[in-house]
C-alpha cells in the first residue's frame, strides 16, 4: 500500500506457494527474452560493420571466422527462442531455456569482447573511440533486451566490456585512460539501470501473479459458499440419495479443483465395512478400481491414524508421500492419490462415515476455507441423512409419530387465542407429557419464544381467517429444561364445531439446519484464524459508521494496526507460531476494547479497530498508546516465548473526508509513517505530516 515495503512473505504464501511463484516469474522472464530475439539481428548487422572496419588489423580469414561464429551463434539463439515460444513450456523447460539463453548471451558478449583486441594494435584515437562506442552500445542493448533476467545480462556485459576496459587502461596514452574511465562509468550506469529495470519487471510480474492468485482464491471461496448454501437449501427437501448430493459434490469439486470426491458409509463409529454411496470425479480423471472396493478401503484405514482422527470427529489431511509405510500409503499409491482431505459424517451423535476429497495431480496444502467447507458439507449430508431416516419411518405412521422429531398437532382457534387440543406423544422429546400442553389451563404462548409470539399469532390468524388455507411458520419452542429449539410448522385450517376453527399440522425440529445456515453466514463474515470480523464485514461496519457520522451521529476513529517484523517470527519460529501470535494478539485486542468498538483482522498481520464515540484526538491517541503497550507483553508461542510490538496508524472522522475508503487510506498512511519512524509507536494522521509520537518504551 502506497509503495510501502512490508513483511509480506506469509501473506504471499497464503495465496500462492513460493515455489510456484518463482516458477511463474521465471516463465515470464523467459517469454520476455524470447520475444526480444529479433534484436539479435541488429547484433549480427553491427558485427558485419565492425568486421568491415577492422579488416586492416586482421587477416581476412580471421575476420571471416569471427563473423561466421557470430552469425552461427545469433542464428542458433533465434531458432532456440522460436522453438521455445512454440511450446507449452514446463518449469524444467523454462529453466533449460534460461540456461541456454544465458550461455548464448555469454558467447555473444565474448565475441564482442574479442573485437576489442584491436585496441592493442592501434593508438589511433578515432579507432579507440569507435571501439568504446561499440562496446558501450552493445552493453546498452544487452540491458534493453536481457534486463528481465540478470544472469543473461551480466553474461553479455562482462565479457563484452572487460577486455576493452583492460586494454584502454593498459595503454600509456592519457586519452586511452580517459576512454577507459568513461567506458567503466557508462558500464556501471548501465548495470544500475539494468538492476532497477529487473527489479521493476519482477515486481510487476509478482504483483500480477499475486492478484491472479487472490482473485482465484476469492472465486473459489465464493463458489464454495454458493455450493454449500445451495446444497443446504436443496437437501432440506431432497433425499440423501437424490441428485442434490451429486450436484453438491460436483460444485465443491469444481470449486476446489479436486480430482475425486467420495462419500462412504461405514456404520456406527466406523466399525463396519465401508460402502461407497456417492462418487464424483473430474472429467478425464482416472478411476482406480481399488477406490470403490470396500474391503480394501477398510483395510487401508483400520490400522492407520487416519481412522482414529475420523472417529474423533475432526477433519484430517494427508499427503501420500509423507505417510509412513502401511496399508493406507499402499492404497493411495495404487489409486494415484497425491494428497487427500477427509471430514467425518456424524449421524445421531456417532461417526457414520466420511467424505473424502482426492487430488491426484499435486501435493497440495489444504486451505482453511477448503477444510471448513468440507466439514460443513459433511454436516449438511449428515443433516440430510438424519432427516431422511425420519421420513422413512413415516411409512409406519404410529411408529414414526412416536419416535421421530415430527410433531403432529391440532389447535382450536377460540377467538384470536389458539389453544392446543392435541399433540403427538413424541412431544416427550422436548421434555413434556402431551396432557401438560393440552390442559385447558395451559397456554401455548408460554412455550413460544417472546420474540416469535407476534409472528406465530399473525400466521395462525391468517390461516383461520381464510378457511382451508395452508400456512407455515418457523419459531422457537421452549423445552422443559429451558432450551429453545427451532420448529418448522406447516398446517391447514378447517372448520370445527360451532364458530371455532381447527388448525392441524406437523412441526419439525430444524435446529440443526438453522445452525448450519448460521455457520455459513459466520464463515462469510469472520476471519477463520482469529474469529474476528474479516475485511468484508469490517468495511460494511465502517461505511455504516461513516454514514451515521455524516448525518450528525457520533464521531469515531479508525485505528490501523500492523505487527512489526512479523516475517521474522514466521522465519525463526515457524508459521504455527506466527498463527499463534496473531490469535493471541486478536484476543488481547478484543478483550481490551470497549463493547461498542469493532475489532477486525484485515488480512495477514493487519488488524483494524473502529473506535466508537471518539470525540477528539486525545481519546484515539489514548487507545492507540494502550494498544502499543499491551501488545508488547510477552507471548507464549509453540516455538517459545516472544516479545513483539505493533505499529498503529490513527485517522479521525472529519466531515471533509470523501468517504470510508479515504479514511482507511489516511489510517494506512499514518501507519506507514509509524513504520518509517522506527515501529512500536502510533501516529495520528496529519495532512501536514507531523512528527509521530512514540509509544511507551517497550523492548522487542
């Protein structure tokens, strides 16, 4: 942000691993070199001119041999570049191209360096100036064409100018010495220019690749959320064996980029032989017969820690290469699996089976979003299986009514107050006997959540007012122990005796479905590592606060926080310690802020706080100073105890700020100034760039 250099290694690794990033940058460098191959023609043309000028110094045969070697080298490099551009180059082919291109550049530079030998044969300053101009011009051309890849650039420049510089300084004439100094200075300037150009090209390539990786990660996350939310809706109406589950697996598989997704049933606590229920595979992905042979699958897991993890009802990942010798490793190798992700399916509070995602192309590090998505998919399938079990029991109405969570009820509408006159015996699941609720002295309103009373009453009144009309309502029903459960009630009204009407229907406990929906909503608005608000939800809060303040509401302050030298923590103690540090810092920020303040993790090691009711700079400065102080207390991390500090940029709301984005940019600029001023301090944004105020001294 604003050209600020940050410790961004961990952020890059979150979206793209460094090996892949390096390979992509090398591929870009190779393409730029190959596209500049036609510049070599000018090299050959210049070589012909130089050969014509120097015919008086060397025999014609020697000049012809030098020029022939030049033409052959240039032609070979052009052909090599053309063949490379025609390929879908692999990382190994890119490395080979860069090595051969560097060798060609070195040979070309050496041929030009050989031409400088004429400096030993003449004291004519005009010839010397011509050679200096030639060597400098060729070096400049190398910077223009090869600066994208430094080994190729230096491979040309070094053998090109070094002989000329050495020969000029070796001659006794002052003019030769001056020319040697001039050529040396020009070469240094070209090298600096080439280094800066290379740095710019690499940074542009890195930024482009990271933006593409971030866009892909965001697209994958959105696709996963869409697939999971759609499936959660569909599976509330469809059976687990219907098309909803295969469609769900296809959506998740395409979003994650997997090769296969399988759903296995293995009985209570995974003790029975596994039976494959669903299979999705990427088009073109091979399917080993062992993949769906239950006995071999069971043998692969019964003696392996993977099964223990599934029995503990937690997701588990595995890379085939990293597994110890045993049935599981043998099985995955035969099936062509390189990495795999498992999530348990828990039905009726016991491990029932698992869902499995296989990657046969790469040994991937599974992302937290992918693991959470698979866990939720397992929960959705689990909920669907549980629901289907209850529906199957409806074939025997009496048995289903007694044992399923589906309640049968009948209400009598006496005036506007409904009275329960019948409820099925499975109301015992909620801790009641039927007679307790059907007693004339009891009130149905006592069991409905106060916030839902108006909604339930209005729905029932509409059904009663339009005889025969169907209705439905979701509301919270109180168990005897005081816990509220969500019920989905569907009913129809019919005429009863006299003026009263009867409403009959069924009510289904949908608490698990509502909890899954809440999980999906929480996944979209919170940071998976720290549990704080994520960037998206924080920006929404910032916009609302800004609009309110603009309309005359309470002013506020925005604090932008960044962990100092966070990259060093990851490098020295490992990423587990880095994550633990972020979690601990997030907990401190959340505990020390007021109830009306909003704390969020914006990404990487960046946090933000929206301080409500911040009427002046003093209150914001006090909070920023407090944050710097308590953040510097030691952290107990897996890699050892650590003292870390933070830098804070503060921006106060002002009526002349254009919008929330501008305010965030102010806080970011203030944070940049705090970093520049030595870290472990806060800075209030000032358009006049006042000197920052240091926080209390804290050792790092």
